[in-house]
C-alpha cells in the first residue's frame, strides 16, 4: 500500500512539473476528462513526461477544446430560450 501512495505522490509531482499553471485554465469538463485520462495512465504504473503532455493536448485540443465548449454552451442556451 505504501508503494501505491508513493507512486501516486510521484505522479502528482510529475503532473505539476510538466503541466504546471496550465491546469488552472481548464474548464470543468476538461478537468474531469483529464482527470480520468491521467487516472488510467497512473494505473499503468509507469509514465513519461511526453505521455502527460500528450494527455493534456488530447483533451484540450482534440476532445474538448474551449472553443467547442463555448459553441455548445451557446447552442444549449439558444435551445432553452426557443
């Protein structure tokens, strides 16, 4: 169990080092998606800086970019007022 805790602490430190302040700019949806994606990476037990960067890029640029989220929010808003 202590090994799991140490691995998690190392993982969190690596995420902070690699992704840093960019995490603060994420939307709630991006945070949830990135958290799930990083969780799967942590479960592997081994990761690289490139993998951490790749997960961030995949979520923020391809899966759920903020521009898409804004369009979706505007669409949903217009549907509610119709």
